[in-house]
């Protein structure tokens, strides 16, 4: 992972408005029930595979003992299973799912299409016909593509938006591009990222578009409310990270709520300081997580600083903030905000949990669980021009810039398998 050290607080991030039911701007966190890219933290009440009563009904988790996941396999409720039939993601798959009554084709589980389960900063799934392209900036491909690899590529190019497509393609653009964009059903963005089996990277002719400020290492946040992610999110943060974010929303006080928190050890540390006095207000690390629920601070401006050591690797954190006009203002969360608890402090990766009694698989167990429910094998590009050495050998997994004059890729591979 590359390292970006804050040089000042001059970066003013644009306020992008959500577009469509599947969108969720970083500055409208109340629209989302999920803060992880794969919805592993979803604790909502959708109990059918389609939104608003559509799709097939889910089976109750206390009646699925014949399968790998049931309420009996989650006695402490860590995965959110219980005597209910709500969609969940206990195995670190690409999105929440549930068991269904087995069909004649032998299908016994399906993904859930949950419009409110898209992390803030994800603007939605968009049609990409290529004429003209949905995002008009530079593009590239990578056989190591993850969401953050594309975000970092477009951030370095100076663009506001990043779009992932077909599992390995990355496109950059600006807010003006979305004026002509056309939303597609969320389920059309169904391709697994070549670089991470627990993330989706668009679809065939479909762009999953994000704000590049997701997972950035610095920022000056002045909107009345918003979300801050740890560096490199939704990927794990890397070693030797030194990042800072300045919070100065309107109001006399601040309220923070940690939606996710997982640091590797005590040497990976998040500090909260009063900008006016420089005094340390709170400090959290891998053994001292923040308290559950809202954290209220009687300061008008806050500086957050995160540092990881040379061995640091973990999921990181996601926190929502809002400015308060008065420090005594009611702390009741805004309507629609997610009610998720902080991750356990034992260092376990909540988004990628192996089945009890099974050997640990590659990438934290995600591979074995995708296989258990039915494998989805990605087909790598065959044309050397589509994924050159930078996409296959570069240690950063950097997308390969397309040669000048190369037509935009339109025939893109789909995932194969059941």
C-alpha cells in the first residue's frame, strides 16, 4: 500500500448528492443501513430476496441446521443470526443473502437486493453503453482490481468519481458525468472483483460508481453530517499509515458514532483532538475500542489522526458524524441511520469469518464460503492488451492505462459457474 501523509487541511471534498434509490452519498449517511462494502454489518429486517416484498421468502435461521449457517452456529449473535428470517451475510460473501426453499435446480440460497444496504460513498449501479462513456476520464484494467485500487487510481488522477466494471476495469469521471448517467438495477452490478472475492466490481456494461473520498487519507469535512472511513477502506488499511481528517461542521458541538471498528493491535491508534487547543480528547486502539452508541464532544472543530505501525493490517473503521447546535441537543440518531455495533476487539475480521471447525482458507475464509454456497469463478481477460504487466505484476495492483487510441472495452467477461 502506498503511504500518503497529510501536508495540510486544504482539501475540501465536494458535496455529491445521492442519485437514485441505490445511492448513498458520504454526506447523507442516514440513507444507508450498511457501512461495509459487502453488507456484513446489515441488521435490517428485509426477509425476501427482492426489495419491497419482491423475490422469494427467506427461511428462518433457526430452521436451517442442515446448512452451514443457522442460529445454532451463531450462539453469540455475532453474525446477526437468530429466530428470524432476515437477510444476513455471515460468511463474508459479496452481499447479504438468505436460504430459500430448494428449487428443482438445486438452488437453496439467493442474494438479497436491499436498496438501503449500500455503504455511503457508493452512488449506485449505472448503465455504461460506451457511447459516450458514463465516466469520461482516464481508465485502466487490473487483474488485482479492488474497489479501493480503483478509487486510489482516480484520486491520484484528480477526479471526483471512480467506477468499477466487469471485475477488472476502472474508469474515472467527474460529477458532471452523472448528469447524463442512467441508473441500472442494483443487482446488475454482480461481478466479483478480481482482487477481492468479497467485493463486487460492477457488471457487464454496468459501472459501480463511488466517490473517491472513500478511504482517503486526508480531508477537510465541513458538511453538517457525513461519514469518515479509515485509509484504504473498504480494503484493509496498510502498514505505516499516517492520516488526518479535520471536522468542522456547523454547530457548537460534535457527535460521533462508530459503525465499525477493528484495529490490529495497540500500536494502531486513532486520536481525537480539539483543533482550537490541540488537547487530546479521546484515543482508541486495537485493545481499547470506542464505546457503543453516540460519542458527544463539546468542541466545534475536531482533528482525527490515525497511525498504523509497520505490521498494521485490519479492516479499520467507519464513523458517522454530525454537528450539533447545542451540546445538550438530543442524541437520538437521525431517521434511517444504521444501528450497528462496533466490531469485536479480538482482532477477528467480521466481514470474512470461517465456518466453525473448518480450516482457514485463503483471504480469511471467504473463498471456502463462496464455494460452499456455489462457486463463482472469474474469467481473466485473454487479450494481453486488456491487462498488461501493470495489472498482473505491480505490487500495488495498479490499473493498466489503456494505450492511446485504444477503443473502450465493450465485450467484457462475466463470472462463470452456478
